[in-house]
C-alpha cells in the first residue's frame, strides 16, 4: 500500500494498462479481463487486477495530465514492481490523414515540459517507446486490420490550449496527435528500466473539429485495449 494506491503487495501485476479515466479502467477490466478484482479505489482512482489469456494484468486509472500519471507510475514501478506499462487513452488528431476512431501508436512524445524536466536542466531529452512493445503493437493492429498510424505525438500540459501557433508547428512537423500523459510515462520507464508504450484512439480532431459523441467513445476503444494487451504479451 502506498499514499495513492491502496493495493496490497502482490495485488498489482507486472503488466499494467493505464487509462486516464478510472471508469474507463473499470470498463476495460470488466470487458477484457477474467477473475477481476478491485485492488485500488483510493481517491476514486480505480484499479483492477485480473487475467487475460492466462496472463495477469492490472488496469489502473492514472488521472489527467503528466503530474497525475507521474504519481501513479512512480508508485507502480517502485513499490509494486510493475515492468510493462501501456497507456490506453484518447487523443486529438493533428494530421489530415488521421481520422476519428483511428489508432495512433506513439514512437515518441514531444512536450513543452513534464514533471521530469527539472532533472535534465538544459537538455532536451527525447522520450520514446519501447521497441519490442511498439513492434508487437503494430503487428497486432495490422492483424486486426485496424486503421493505425505510427509516429510522434505531442503531450500537452494544458487541455484548454491557447497556443494555436504551437499547434501549427506540431502539424507542420508531422505530429500525429495530442494527449496529456505519454511523455512522462516514457521518461519514467527509461529511468527505471521498464517498458512503456502509448496506444491511443483518436476521439476528436484539431483540424476538422470532428469528435466522437461521449456515448460512442467506449465502444470505439475496444481495438486499442486489445492491441495493448496483445503487444504486452507478444
């Protein structure tokens, strides 16, 4: 048990999926895992451990933004022995070829700043995904015939962004989508010698203004969860 995770030793699996929304963690656990047990509800940030095709998996909500994710990932790695961490979540599309409901698998994550920035000082550290997870996720997506894009994303530290000039540069430089957590996840995984990946579903689009209705979001996220699970245990 830690300050933010109420699980006991042994209740967290070495493989953890990290949706931002705790209720999405509940939905994913109930939909894809068997023998599911609630292992955390501290501060309402739900976590569940169960099995997928005989493999133990924990699905733990991480909250919104890099500071929140940093808390949970630090505790999962340092106190519970997590080794493989896969973010599953929504993102905003930033290229014309990226459509609503498409899957983005993030090779790298650009950011203005994250909770780890103070460590690097003047260095612009480039956080990236684990290659074995990335390769397995692409294979899983192609096997499912999912519409998938692989490349760089942008982890923003604000949701209500008032920097259209910055977004223009992200688009200009080929960034596929924007979300709020992956850069810190990749940095922490590198620091602690763990594997990390972000598999994202495009739920809205910055260029077109298109967006999934809220009642369709969960139904559209099934491919993302299955790709993440298949990649983790490939």
